[in-house]
C-alpha cells in the first residue's frame, strides 16, 4: 500500500504513517448499495407469524435475482472450509479423494462426506446429503456414484444462488419427498443438527423445539411447512448474515489499514517494533538487566579476588572460575526461594513496587533462575573435578605445603580424599537432588507422561514434580553445610553461604508455619457443592474474616485431607471480593481432581430443573449467590491457603478490558465480571462507597461443550439483568458448532431468530440470556473493532487458557497497538 499523501516527510523519511488511503469508489458504492438493500424495511417480515405466502408472493423478483452480484455468499453452506474463488482447487482435492476412496470408480454413500471434505463426525449428514442429491438427479445411488455424477453433485452444492441452496436444504428436511415438512420431519432434522453440533441438551429437547418451529412457520395449523413458509425466515436470516459479512469486510479493511499503514522500510519497521517491545516489556527488561549485572558483578569480584591469592599459583584460572560460579550459585539459590514465597509476593503487589517489578512473571523468572543455577553448578563442578583437583594432587609436595599446607592440615590430599570430604559428599548429594528435581520439572515429565516409557511414567505428573521439589529443603541444608566446610577459607565470617540464604529460608518457613496455623485456627466449611457436566465441580465455601481477598483474579490453594494430607492444588477464585463466600470451579483433568469430583458427586444433590414457557431449563442461579446457606457436614473436608496474586488482578489499571477465557480458563474472568457487577449494583443504588470501574469490558468465552454454559449461567443472567449501561459485553462461543450459515447449524440459527422475534430472553444453546455464537471468534476482527472504537486508549487484554492461543493474541496486541501510541493493547496471560 502506497501513501496517498505526496508531500515530503521532513522528520523521518523512513517512516510512513497512514494519513490518507486511496479508496476504490466503485467497491464502496457497491457496498453502500448492498447495505441499502439489506436495510430496506419490509413490513411483511416484521413478524414471522404474518401471512408467509402472501409476503413471498409480493416479492417483485426471485430472491437470488436481487443480489446475484454478491461474493463470499455463505448462507446455507454445505461444504467445510470452502472459499469462493478457489472452486477449482477444491474440486481437484475432491477428485483426488474420490480416486482414493473409490478405486473401482464407484463412490459409496458412507464415503461421500469424507470425499467432499467433511470431518468424520459428519458421516451421517454426508449420507443424508447424498440421498437428497441422488433423488434430485434421479440417480439410484445404492451401488455408488461415478466421478461425473459426483461432479454434478458438486455443482449443486456450490451454486451461489439462494434458491438452489434453499431447495436442497428443504429436501434435506423433507424426508419422504412429498414437498411438505411435517412436525416429525422437523424433529428429525433438529436431532441430527443437534448431534452434528454436539448439542446434547438441545437434542433432548428436540420435541419441544420442533413444536416451536411448527407454531412459527405453520400459523394456520396445516400440520406441515412448505418451502414458501421457510423462505421468509431464511430471507431475514440471510439479510442479517450478509450485514455481518459486510461489517466483517470493513473490519478486515480496517485491520489491514492499521497494520500496513505503519512503517515501510525494514529499518524503520525494526526500530518501531523494538521501541514497542521495550515499552511493553520495560519492567521485565530492567529486572533481567539488574539480575544479570548482579550475577556478573559477583562472578568478577570473586574471580579477581582469587587471582590475588596463593592458591592461584597451584590451580590457576580453574579455581577462579569455580569460585566465581559458586558466588552466583549462592545468590541464585537465595533468589529462587524468594520467588516461591507467594504470600510475600502477594503483599508486595499491593505496594508501589508493583509499578516497577513484574510480579506477574515470578514463575517464569523462577525458571530462568533455575537455569542459571544449573549453569553455575555445572561450571563449579567441572572446574573442581576436572581441573582443580588434578592440578592440586599433581603439584609438587614441598611447594604445596608452603602455599596450601595450613588449609589442609599440612597433609596433601589424594583425589579420593577430596571427593569423600564433607564438601565433596554434600556436593555430590546436592547434584543428585537438583538433577532429579529439575528433570521432573521439565514439560515432558510434568505434562506429557504418556510420551514416556512405561517404567518412567510413575515418576511423572504433577504429584511427582510437587513432592520432588520438597526434597530441595534437604538441598538447602546441605548447601549451608557445604559452604561451612569449604577448603581455602578459615574465617567464619568469610563463609558467606548462610548469609545469602538465611533471609529467604526464614521467610519461606514463616509462610509455611502460617499456613499450618491457619489450617487449625481458620476452619473452612463447604456450603454447597455442585457437579456439572463437563467434569466440573463448583465448591462454595465459608469465607474466613482473616482471608484477605481484596482483588478479583487472585487464586488460592485447595487441599482435601481425605484424599491426600500433603497435596495442595491452585485454583482461581470465581467469587468476587464483595461476596460473603468463596467459590472455585474445578475441572477434573487429573487423578486428584477426578477423585475430588467423585467424592462430592456421591453427596451432592442433583441439579433442579423447571419448566417455563414449554421449554425445560436448568435453574440459572444458585440461592447461595445471594443468601449463603448453612454449612453442611456431609461434604468432604476442604482446607485452603491464600489468596495469592495473579496477572488478572491488575484489571482496574485499565479503562477498557478484553477478557478471554478458554473453557475452565474463564474462572478468573468470572471473578472480575462479578466484581464489576457488584460495583454496577452499588452505583445503581447510589452507594457512596462505589469504586471506579472500567468504562467497558468485553468478555469472550470459548468452550467446546454446551454443558459448560451451566457453570456460570447465573453470572451471565446477572449481566443481562443489571448492566443497563452496557458496561459489560459478553460473547459466548461454542467451538464444537459449525459456523453460522452452515446447513448443519442453520436450523439452530432459525430457533435463535424465532426466540428473538418472540421476545424470549433465554438462548436455546446456552440456556442463559446471553446469545451463543457458533465456532471460534475471528480474533483479528475483534482487535480491529476495539482499536476503532476505543482510540487513544490503553486496553488491558487478559487471557487464561491453553498456551496454543498465546502467540496469536500477543501478535494481535502488537499489531494493533497504534504506531502513534494513541491505542495500545497490554497482554496478560495465565496458562493451565
């Protein structure tokens, strides 16, 4: 893209900021015409219960004729991943699959779906589609179809006009081919649509929803639906879909403008990206520089000090390197222990130090320091074992006695004497412990035990990592002994190992003692436990007055002594600081969490259901969300410790929030939403203690199972009920569903449209008052819209979920942070 402004740039010729864009007016006029078509009022369509046939008859021309010029038509789409403009490429791929699946030249019905590119879970749908297309073409498909017949089917599926697509869809619903769709046929289509989209709840309610569709599309109670009845509803859906498409094109145009209109030359682009990286990561950068400077300073200081000693004549630079590495090792052993003092770090987050230190990265910094310890240990051991010791034992005895005799009680040691000495034995044991702990902390052992040989699998997993790390207590004791009995140093005040680790060790043990104290004197009772589908257990606990939970986004550790007396597991707190109870939502993904779920499942009451307006729905709110009930002794005992700081708790630093949760990763975001809701309620009641809240919050929750919406249904309904100023904008995405416009999900979209036209508040998919979107979000579009809506703003992006999305989100934060610094996205993440 070239800059339209021809004026010379005086200050920086290498930088090209998008000031004006040359616009294709023909394309713009076409878009405007399309928008006018979509926005023209049609009184006949304001209510689907009007005379459907009369409405269609009054249409001046066929529906396809109105908008034949449109591209990227996606309504009633039959093929997965099919893109306009690449029809021939798609057909060539289909032809190749045909030759693989039909070596005898005949493609069977059960392989039709796979041949046209459908996934394995759409085999049944592919078979239904095969039957419809064969019936339309008058082909007896029992023995399969030829390549030419497949080509005919392909042309039917890829036609752009709505009339053709609508007819195929109608024939899919019309099982007996009589030109009418009965109530039973609607129910059947609903069932396979729900099955294709993994909507178990909707599949169970197919009977009820079929009645709802018949009531809407058959107002005259004829007992059947004709194609004209369905066309009106599809037309309205199509208009809505096309409007979304045009908006999406605008967003893509904006996105490309924001990205392409930044810097033109590689040098200026590199400088600008470097500047952005420094601005976004300055706290990390200066802390790493400080840490490296301290390590370098300690190494050089100790290295130079040994150059001036007599031992240098015996061992040379080997001893200087060994002692320099030992000095950094002592410092890092102290630092790494401080980084796991969660209570202390949480306290420091509340001070001014949080503005200059990246406390959110303490775990990553912990791992960096661990690598430095490994490097320091390696240098120290190699220099001693492979260099110092051989030089020492080979040095002439008379010279050795003159220089180092007093340090070894005037007895020249052998190599074996050095190894079996107190420093030697303690050093070897420490190396074994550290190697064992570091190995079990690697991702392969901690998260991917299934990839290990069977003999090693019992040493892998979180429990192995957790218990092995406690062996480091012995390592610290050995480190102090090792440092006290070292050679070449006699004065106690020069044996500085204990000085390095004393404060962190004391701090760590104080925290551990406080945790034990709270276990005995701060009891926690389980108010209620709820087991949801999707292997999720919700625990509602009493809140001790001494539990200092003041900021949403924090987490706490949970222990169930009935399962294990030593295991603690971290979980985000889903209740708000203002609530008089604590809640966590735990997904059973490991041995401990599965056992906890099973124990509560034995004593939890089943979820209650109620019938409203003919539709069975689960209760959207728990009574304890408002009035906590008395604790029950039937539940297993639960102990907690915390709360501890997390990246999400800094959300109040931003006026605009983008909250993103994948599956159970929504938990810290739910706490933030509850806190925002509490503040909204206080503001609405004119409370004097109402705190400042962000101006807008956008919450995107992406989950794979329909049952997941039950976890936080009460919060979603509260947002819809109390957020009158639209401070919170919620977007629920069900990734297991085919995208809107796909023929496998179009009937569900119809249901949503019917519910909306009737004023129904509850979404048919989520069971809440928040509408469900199909498929995953278009993150580029999301960021582009936020950058456009909130110019000159700093937007906090908070993400919790698998690591797979981190790179993409961080990239969008970087790309959409405006080069003029008017809009910036600040990325914060938590992974599980």
